[in-house]
C-alpha cells in the first residue's frame, strides 16, 4: 500500500485552506494505515467520524471564504460541496445498513475528490482570487 503524499500540485496558496486540505490527506493515510495494521473496525469508525467533521467544518469554511471574497461562481462551487455531503450521508447509511461496498465507494470518492475537486475546482477559485488581487 502506498500512502498519499502531499504535493505542491495540491496547494492553492491559501494557507488556511491548504492546511485543511492536508488534513484530508492525513485522514486518508490514517485510514489506510489502521487498515494495514489490522484495525478495521477502528479504521472505519475514525474515517466516518473524521470525514463527517471535515466535511462540516472545511466545506462551510471554504464557502464562507469564497463568498467573502466575492467569487462569482461560489454558488456553483457550493453545489459540488452539497453533492459530496449528500453522497457521504447516503454511503454511510448504506454501510451502516450492512453494505460493505458503500464504504469502498466512499473512500474511492474521497480519494478522487482530493485530485479532481481540489486540483481543478478549488484551483479555479484560487486563480481567480489571485488575479483579482484578493489573496
């Protein structure tokens, strides 16, 4: 198993948000490490709790940040966040109701979120704000 390494490619150049994105990398790595060590129950409990806390804190923080800076696509961006929260709730429910595939799908989506949402969608608002001199 290979852990995810934080890289410059993931950085937006907004220290608070970069630090929060790093937490997502750490969370995934912690999950993989706990699984590797044979602590499946704890790994799943920690992952679900940490991801829920992360989604509630980070996504709200990022939305407020974009609105405060006047990012014109903040509502569209917020919709992608709402989609992730909805997917999280649905997959967690499926998992708790006995579908182990739901957890794999949630982990896979979280992993892809790192590399698709952060590297494309988040970079787009960071670039806009930088060009406008707002960060």
